[in-house]
């Protein structure tokens, strides 16, 4: 039953490229399962292999080794005509929109329908429906040059939905957008996922994008999967070095502190603990002060989460007393020896 819920599965998938001086291993034995109807994130630093990974999912890049299963079907063994048919179930949107500049928004959405043989009037009707879904019905006669970046991406999303895909692959789809526009596009993708039941795969280098929209995430580092889990689990307790680096990416202090003591503590607030004055009570109880190095809150799948990174006092006894206090407070925390 669990396997029936999996729409994309990568098995021992590797991808290498021949270059002038030898071979580059972009992906190394990737094992990954994406469930039907979820919003799944793939995150990594530049050069980690995430864009190659998403292009292997629909075989725009053919893996060197391994299998790519889509809806139970191994895409790597399909004939070209069968592969083209399978790809119709996978829409894709890109960072740079890839719109035809000489065509209006409506014509851009109509274009893939018309080249697949749909009658002009039927294609137009379908395109108008999709432009309404993405909130651009009033701009259907505008050319890309007359649209903002967010509006262009909405046209691209509408175009990707023309084939009624089961999966929407988003390769750095918000990287070229400002923060407010990014949030509106992510809200749209979440609405499409809920309204149409489409599985959404989000490729990004921004942890804030993952936290805003995804239910689960895979972290890729140096061509391998470093960590997979729910966004909540990764946020509260990242296990891999790259996971910690991504979650704590804004944790470096903005001002200089006495660095002779390198004991830090990361406290995660969720649920009821969000409303308790844990830090203030700890300071009063333990009779010691801490430096607040970093603090923020996140909305993860509709739930509020927060993290606080503090520098513990240089006195070893007081620092241990604070750790012992936190252990009694039903709060998640971890000790850090350095700020990543």
C-alpha cells in the first residue's frame, strides 16, 4: 500500500558527465521516494547536483546508472514515443520563465496545446481557464515584456498545467523574484497542489522556500543525498553537516562577542513552548547571563516554529546548570561548539 502512494522513485541513480580533463560525477547513487500529492523539496548549495537531479526525473538528462520510476513505470527503458507520452504527466517551470516574447500570455499558454493537436478554440478555452487559476485572466492579452517577473512566472505555471500533469517540477522557480513575489508564487503552488491534487517538487537553494511550502525535504550535498525527512524534523534537529549549515545559515552573529568561550545552545520553540518565557526563567533560575546570537520564527506547514541561538556564560558550572534547566522544560535544544 505504501508503494502505491509513491509517484516518483529513484533507485541507485547516478549521473556522470565527460569533460575535457576526465569525468564529473554530478549524482552518486541517489535513492529517493516522492509521495503522490505531497509538496517535496530538494535543497542544496550551488553545484550540489540538485538541478541535474530534477532533469533526470523527467529524463531531460539521462542517468548514467540506476532507475527512474514514475507512477510505477521505469522511464529509462521506454521507447522515445513512450517517454514523450510519460513526460506529458510532468509539467516543469524554470527560473527564467522561458516564455515566447512575441506571443501574448494567452498565446504562450495555448502554444503547447496547439502543437499537440488540440483545436484552436478548445486550446484557447483551456488556456483562459488556466490563466484564471493563476490569477492572470485580466492580463491574457499582454506580452511578456509588459508583465512583471511574478506575472511571467504565473504564465509559465499556467503553461505547465496545460497537459493536466500529475507532477509539477519547479527548478529554482522563485530565485529571480523578490521576497513578496516569491511568497505569492509559493502560495499559488500550494493552492494548485491542494486544489488540483498535483504533486509538486521544489528545487531550491533557499531554506526559507522549503519551510514556507514543503512537507518533506531531501538535502543534497556533493552529489549525494545527505538527509531526508519532514521539514519540521530537519528544522528542529538537522543531523548532517550541510543540514545544519542550511538551517543555521543566518545564525552568524552580526556583531562581535567575546569568543573565548565557544559554548552555544540552540533552542527550538514549537507549540506550547512558544508562549513560555523559558529564556528569562533560565537566566533568573541559574543566575547567569547569555548572549543572544540569533533568533527567528518560521511558519512550517501552518505551524509556528522558532529558534534561538545563545552563547552560554564562560563559567562552566553556570553553563551546565543552564543545560540541566533546559532538560526539565520539555523544550528541544542542542549544544553547539561553533556557529556554522
